[in-house]
C-alpha cells in the first residue's frame, strides 16, 4: 500500500462556525489534526480546504493545503478533488479521509484503518470502538455500526450504520468513527454515485456505498476519539490538549 492522508475542511459548520481555525492551546484545530496525521508516518498529508483562510493557516505551519470548490457537497468529494491535483498519475493507491474535527486522534488509528484493505474483498475501511455508556448508545449523534467480530479477529464486515441503537439484544454495541481508507478506484466510484434512499433517511453518507454493493470493512480500536462539533466540545479539547502536544 502507498497511502496518502487527506483532511477535508471548510468554515461553514452550522453548530460551530469557523471551527477549523478555532484556537486550541495556541494552534488552529486544523493544525492539530494535521500534526496527528504527520505523526502517523504513513505518507504525504494534505488539507483539502474550501476557503483560502484555512489554506493560509496550514501553510503558516509548514503544511500542504489544496483549495477546492466550496460548493462540493461532501468531504469525500473534497478529498477526491484534491487528490486529482496532488496525485494526477495515481501514485497513491490508498486514500485516508481524516475528519478535520478530530484534534486528539491517536495517530496509530490511521495505520489501523488500512488493515481491512489487506483483504481484497473490501472496498472501503473504517473504524469502530466499543460503546461504554447508555447515553452514548442512545445518542443520535453517535453513529452505530452493526458488525460481528469472530473470536480473536480485529476486522469485520459492516452490515449497516444507523443513528439508532443497533443491533438489538445482548452484546457489544459499536461506535462508528468517521475515518475512512479507500482504495483509489473505490473512492473514484463512490463520488459518482447518487445519494441513496437510506443515506437520505439516516443522513449517513457511508450507506450510499453499502446500497451500491460496495463492501466496508471495520477494524476495532480501544476508544472513540473526541470530536469537536460544539462550543462545549471545543472547551473540552482545550482542557485535554496542552503543551505536551505540538
């Protein structure tokens, strides 16, 4: 595998406007995410951004930023557009889509997310972590994945994703972490697909892939990283990310 890590970013968050540039311990959040990706040591890292302000912040900290059309509908479309500019000859065969609101992600998770792609059956790979509380299980903001791991196996097939508590019955529930690794051809296919019925219903883009017959492999990790979607999340990030980082 020859991965490249792409981080989609735009300023137009409805719940926390301008969040890629939000200050966390003296650095914009997008730079924290950029640094976590660099620490993974997997390959080149770039930010696929919708606005020049994000590009300027990334460049100021020695990073690579690619400006993309602000009208692109999703992060997947944004990273694909950036990929065409960065790697027009297809040198990189695995594209990791790292969300720009995960400033505390363990860099090892970026290595882990590639693991399912060692199996040629999978087109896309992503991460899950065990749900640890009733509140987490019931929260619509926490996406759940229906999957079943064989004993001593770290990889399983994703059967469905939902904002509801799935599956029913006794057993571990899995919190989906929105970090993806795509085979290059799979990403190229995915961005051509129309929005699917279940995607519209659940408001989950990955269901488009499942409905189109693409196979998603999930690898389990210990904990879900915190994401920054609200002011409270940002305050939390400022408390736990201190001088030891960056």
